[in-house]
C-alpha cells in the first residue's frame, strides 16, 4: 500500500485497451495486493493470451515508494513506445506488452479521501465507457484471448 500524506494508493485498476483504438475491453481491480503478475500462464493474476505476451511477462510491485512495473517478457514492455525494464507507475500510464501487443491502462485509486479525488479532477473508471467494459469478479481470474492480427 502506498501512503503519500493521507493518500492511499492501495487500489490499482488495469484496463485492457483495444490494440489500435482507445476502446476499453476489460477491467481488473485489485486492492492491497503486494505483487500483481501479468502474462499468458494460468498462475498470473491477469491472464492475457497473445503470441507476443510471455508466460510471466510483467509484474507490478506495490512498494512503500509507490507502484513499480518490472518487465520479465521476452518481447519487452513499452511505455510511450520506449522499452522499459523497471519503471515507477503513474496514474493514467499506458503499458504495451511487446512492441505490437496488448495495451493496459493503469489507474491508481485514491481510497482515503473521495472528496480529494474530485478536487484533483481524477475521473472515475465508470467515465471510461462504463457500458463497454467488463469487470472481473474479485478473486477470480479471467483469461482474455484475442487475435494478434488486429
């Protein structure tokens, strides 16, 4: 859990975006989880079936200094079209798994002060095409498969 003053960034949401358009396809939300694992293997928290995604592609670490991403994927992890091995996560960051692979929008939720969310003008996830996003049940894993030809 990340504490910055009175702000608690213990809730992280990952939104799978369409490969070529800014359309949300799926959403996962996790609270107070120290490590999130993303990849093709069934033992990940987020399972994404794509030829460019490694079995254990990416981990997100919830450290006292904030969330951090660590790449383990053979095809790399990209932020702003730059390959990264390790990087601090900021709210609204978009991460691509592989140079041409799936994109994940990362949202960090302020949970201690909802009023402050409104003051900082942080949109709720529901504002992101709420009717077009499916959400995983807490504690359940959802496998996402899609063509790499998009």
